[in-house]
C-alpha cells in the first residue's frame, strides 16, 4: 500500500464550481429561461442553491452574459449566495468556461455545470 504524505492526507478536497449560463435564450422567443420560474424559483436557482448548500463546494463562479449580470447580482443578494462570484461570459460556450476557470481560486477540483439545465 503506498504511503500518503501528510500534506495530501489533510487536504479537504476543496471543490470549485463554474456554472455556465451566458447564453441568450434565443429559442425561448423572448423568455429568459435562466430567470423563468420553475416550481416557485428561477431555473438558475435550482443549480446554484444545490451547490451553495453542498459542504465541499468552496467557490461558485456564475458566468452570465453581459445583459444578465445585473439580474444575476440581484438574485445572488436575494438568495444570500455567499459562495457565488459573477463574471461575464465569452462569445462561445468554451470561452465562457475559460472565463469561469480564470476566476477559480484555491480549489483542488472544479466542476463545470450548465446553468440552464
């Protein structure tokens, strides 16, 4: 059995989450699906609330398009998301993921999640 160094043994497995939600909801014909209510709360809140409540999650980066940043900031305050930081996304999904990853600090693992699912 390999020996585990003390430094590695004491690591808590800190998890960072990048929630990518920088799309434009073009197929929704004028409805922004991120903020559309589903069973009493915005669709986006289902994902963020789950990550916010999970103990191993240290940091959540919420990547939104420029026009949704203010509404995202408002939702963050209303729902008291203490682990959430917002950042603007890029032109393509991979650009938005890259922007979110740049914001992650001091995490051992990162999970990428689609905020509109």
